C-alpha cells in the first residue's frame, strides 16, 4: 500500500545554507549563494580535503548510473536530487544512450527554480517540486507520469538524501514504501553519511550541518544497509564509496571515509 503521509511545504529561505547549494559549491558550481560558500569554506578549514567527499559521492553516482545502463535500466527517479549540474544523471545517461528518461525530485523551492532552466532543453529529463517523504506526491506528479513507466524497471536513486531524514520521519518505512512499488528488474541506489568508519570527522560534518536548513543524521553502516530490505545486493555489496567498484588507477578523492552505499536489485 502506498504511503500517503502528509508533509509541510518547505518555505524559501536564502538566509540559511541549503544542502543542495552547498553540494553545488563543493563541486565548483555557480548555483549557490554567499551563505553556502561561507559554510563550505569553514568546513574546508575544519576538515581539509572534505570537498573530495562530495566529488567521491558524485563519482559513485556516475558509476551507479553507468552500471544500471549496462544492465538495461533506462529510466531513473532521483529523490532529493539537488541541482542537476556537473555530471548529474541525465548527463551520464546521455553519454551512453539517447533512450533514457530521468525525473529529479527536490522539495527546496530555489533548487527547483534553479534546475528548471537547466533542464529546459532536455526532453528526456525534468524536475518535480515534491517532498520524498510523501511518496504519493512524488509518484503521481505530472513529471513522473509523463516520463516514467513504473511498470518497467526503474533506477531509484537515493544518493545522499536519507541522512537528512530524522528517525521521526521513519526512513526505513519510507524506503520500504518506494521499494514496494518498484517493478522487477528495478535497482535501488543508496549513499548515506556514516560515523562507522571515521567517527570524529563525521561528527564535525554533522555539527556544521546543524547550522543549515538540512541537518545531517548520522547512522551506522548496519542501519544503512537495512534500507535495502530483501533486495539482492550488487557485488561487492554496500561499502565505503571509495571501495565500491572504483575506477582503475584513480586516486581516492577524499581523505575521509564518511559515506557508505551500494546498489541492490529487485528480483
């Protein structure tokens, strides 16, 4: 049964840093404000080289999308996508095939406003303004209905989004709701900040995000892996992102082991 929980509408706020625009700043993008750049600079001072963690997560997303394309998945639903720039899903897919469809989902109004012009010329991709905590609003959105066929395999992407949900939002139950509607052959991709590998830097990261509109909730690797439920893990299974099918000969971009993730398939 589809979860029909209701969520409050997120208001536009340019006075507090937003995670999507911080991510963009860390990646060297231009869709961010001084308030994001300020906290990014503070984080880079507190955790030298932390920008590599964001590049590592984006590289994992690229590898995940390439894996799914190689295994016949041609449509993607990216929950909590942020701003789709600098090597995001549709750019990765376009390098491999003309036959793909992507719907990005975000609840932050400025993120969606920044994203729509970027996607205006891309007929195979769109963004919807919805809250992932309300699966019905996501799955029944006009963009999903127009671009995706949920009776066919989908790549469900939860890249660096679940750690923004507190336990009170019941993330395990929420992910289970999305897993339930996936067609056989679909894949679930998750990456999540953890304090299992490098607890001290993880705490510093969380302390800085506590000042933003999107606080981080650290979870251990066992809980993160439980979000995959009974789906079949893709080898090597969930791991620190640097260890998940790394590109041969590529140096590890981050000095910290802060993000855990993987892919699993619905049989």
